[in-house]
C-alpha cells in the first residue's frame, strides 16, 4: 500500500488531506510541522510521497523539502507542496529546494488524487 | 497629539479586539472539527458502499437499480469532495485572523510602551506594517492593507495579480 506523509500545522487541513487520501486507499502518516516530519523521516519511516504545507511553526515547508532532499533515503521520494502561496517567487523557491510539484489551496480532492496517481506511478 | 492616557486607552481597546478575535476563532473550532468528522464518516461510508457493490455477486442484493445506485454514489462523492474544498476556506480564515491578531498585538504593545511623539515611532509602525504584509497570504489582502495603510513610497495596485492569484486557487504544477 502506498504510504503518504501529510504535513500541516492545521488539524482541519490534515483531516481533509487524510480523508481524501484514505478514500483512494492510501495509508496516511501525519505531522504537524516540518520538525515533526523530519524526525519521522530520520526515524526511517519509509514513505512513498510527502505532501507539505509551507507556512508552519518550528520548520516551514520549504526548509523541510531541503532537509528531506539531503537524506539519502528521501532523494527519490516525491515531495509535493500544498499551500495558499501562489506567487511565482515562492514556487521557484520550492522548486529550487527540491519540490516535485506545487498545489495551491484550496485543493480539489479529485485533482489532488489524479496528481498523486501520476506521481507515484 | 494624543495624551499618554489616550494612548494607553487605545492600546487597551486594541488588546480587547485581539481577545475577541481569539474568542471567535476558538468558538468555531469545535463545530468545524465536528464538520470535518462528518465528512470523514461520509467518505468512509461511501467506501463501504463501493466495496459492497464490488463484492456482491447479485447486484440486486445491493441495489435494485445498480446504475442508479452507482450514479447516486458518484454524486455523493462529488458532494463530499465539494465539502472538503469549501472547508479549506475556514483554514484560510483562521490563518488570516491569526496574522491580524499578531499585528494588532504588536500595535497595542507599541502604544502601551511608547508615546506617539517618539521620533522613532514612525519606523516602528512601518516595521509592524511591513511584517504584517509579508505574512498575508493573498494579493487581495495585501491590496486592502496598502489601501488602508499605504507604504512610504505609495501603493502599486495590481488588480491583474489579484485576479491571477484567485485563479491560481486549486492549481497544480509539477516541476
């Protein structure tokens, strides 16, 4: 089963992402900020995809992407950013950090699932 | 020029407004959690229906009119998806209000600690405003702030950018 790590400091956002992913049969791990997500990743929690918010306390999403890319076992893992930020500058920052893609909130469940299916295939 | 007493009252008034915002966000939290839970349960229920439909060797065991059943399930799924999309606007609202709270708290703090004739105060207000602006999450929010509190160099209103940002909601880009 494909395992996905969903990172967002908002409980309601984690819940909506979780509902969406579980409806498609994905297994979901959750983290409430970049720091918790990185600790999970370093603890060898193997995932097939990470979906992360940008604006989070303790560690933001762009920093998380950069830190995950530095881990040998996460170099090939797709890292999708899910954020309210829509500016070209922020997208470029995410791309430079190593993000696989950029989804602007509010996300459409159908579109997110289609994107994930494309990435993990 | 305001007296220290007036400045202190203004600081207290702003602090009271901050507390009201915090209360409003707190009061809506439980109903939104309940709404999220209902969506979760509806989604799980749809999964159960689909599984029952797939496993049934006798379609009539699940539905007398299987095509109608499938259409109804698909329609319900679209409605659940729509609910998930709409609930995210609550998340945007909370984010926005937290930034407004922080800005007001900073403002109240400055009013309470400094007099308004302090020659350094202009820089402080600009700093608070600029910090608030960087945390706003849409061009619409930034434009409203620029209209109410113009930056020193004047505001540059770009309605195209605001429209573009609105159009970007829900967009997906793979690098």
